[in-house]
């Protein structure tokens, strides 16, 4: 009886330690990025670092609650959790608060809650529940469409709130589906569409179509698995449609500031005056972020010693641009440390996911890793100017109670499922 009870308390402490290591180091950087003056009151709850300290303190209670819940609860009620989450997203259109152009928050008293952060966890549960259902066959078109619908619904609701960053995160579930046996041609189509789109914007739709034609001809004659003639023609026609469609979408649908962000990323703008104007306006944050990171050098300027950080050169640096604080004050060594910890966390979650006896736990584990990876990859890439500027926080690092608690729930549900691995049915 004692041995059976102890099994429920065998949590993966490596994952837990990595999680709190990121939370703690993140708070230090929030403190550095948001403090004012020379004398710092660490318990000044009017400042972001003080508020984040409260969020972290409450996180411990949330962790205890999640680990105390029966592991079977999360699978049994995954559909209910998903429905409630979708209703919370719909409710934003009636009761939501608009912040920086996005209607993504509920204002409750003196605090705000962003339901889109929790919707990712709910979607991960729903996808795991659907795929693990005995009647689901991921190779069936009907089941594929049903799975896509579960993922696309919250993505559309979030997109309608003008929160593009959170919308893109739902693309992370592609990795989950691919692991569970989604046909490989989906991967080929997705990667091909991205490449053709970039070529179309960078070099023009005609050249992108021509490159696709050459590729298809080469593949047809050099590959062992030759495409049929009508398949080759279809691929070329789709590529042409994507090339001209993306070009039209970029020039006629996107707003000017969205066009400018893509233009800056792909280096489409050649006019020096226009480039300088971009850096002074919408690209100001990115420009200052790159300067802060490069100024950190190999070992950094020291904790709370970053001149660009303390000088508030990067607006709202404690949120989406928190990694620039790491780059300036901790340098390459500190930045590499953060990247390594994130990679270790991702690898650990994937390792545990493969050890799961139930498909539900495995699929959910891959969902957790995929969501964290997309956040991490996009945020760090954005701050360094490697990908277009997208408003998306760095998990466990960026300031915000909703984000911290959402990732806490996301991760510790999996830790609870993993602790129950011996007793999985």
C-alpha cells in the first residue's frame, strides 16, 4: 500500500528543476529590465518585477494543485476543458479589453487575464484525446479534417482578436501530428509552400514559379519515385497559384506596417532613407534590441549594468524583448546558457513522451514540447532579427501572469501524467 502510494509522488525532478531555473533567471532579467533608480525595492509590487514575484509565488500553489489532481482527470475532461476555453475566447468579442490593438484580455479588478495563453493547453489536451481515441485513424481523411478543425478553431478565434503571434503557435501541432503518423506529403506541401512564398516575395512570382518548374522536372527524372505527368502539372499549377497569391496578399491585403516588417526581414527595401525611417518607427524596438545584444559581447556587462537596458532604450523590454536583456548583461555565455536550458527542457519532455504507455500522454507530451519550441524559436529569432517581428513571449521568461501560469499548467499536467506512467491503463 505504501509502495503504491509513493508511485504517485515520483515526479520528474529534472523537468521541474529546469522549469524553475528558467522562471528564476527570467525574473532576474525582468528585474533588470524594469527597475528604476539606483535603490531597488524588490517587493515594490507596483513595478513589473514585483508583480512577477507575486505571480511566481502563486505558481507554487498552482503546481501543488496540479500534482494533487488525479492524472485520469485530464483525459476524461479534456473535451470539457477545450469547450470552456473556446467559450472564453468567444467571450472576448463581447467583454474583452483592447490592449495595443489586440482584444485578448479580460479585465478583472486591477488585473488582466489572457485566455489565448490557456487555449494552447486546452487544444493540446483535445488533440491528444482525439488522436488517442480508439476510433481515430490519423491516415483517414475524415479524422485528419476533424483534427485540423480542433486546431484551426482556436487559431481563427485568436486571429480575429488581432493576435497574430498566438495564432502562429498553433502551427506547432503539425509536429505532433507528424509524429503520430500524418502522411509525409503534408510536410512536403507545407515546406514547399513556405519556400515558394519567400521566393515570390524576394524575387517575384514569375521567378518563383520558374524555379518550381525546374525542381519538378529535376525530381521527375532524378528521383526513384517519379511523379506522374498530371501530378507534376498539378504541383506546378499550385506553385504558380501560391506565388501570385502571396504576392497579391502582400501588396493588397496586408496593412502597411505588416508589409514593412516583412520587407525589413527579407531585405526588400533598398532605399537607405526608407530603411532609416523604418528603424526610427516600427522597427525601433528591433533595432535597439539588436544593439543591446551586440553590445553584451562574450561575457556581458554584468547584472543590472546594461546601459541600454537601464537606459530603457528598448520599450517594454521586460515582455517580448526580454532576451535582449540577457544578451546585453550576460553576453554570449548567458545567452548560450538560456538556449541550452531550453533545449534540455525540450529534449527531456520528448524523452519522457516516448516513454509513455498511453497514446494520450505521449501525444500531449509532444504537444507541450512543440508549443514551447515554437515560442522559444520565434521569440529568440525575432529579438535577433532573424525572423519578422511577431508579438510572442519567451516561455517562463517574459513578464506576465497569464503566460507564466499557462505554461505552468501546460508542463505540470504532463509531469503529472508522467508520474502516473506505471499505473496507466
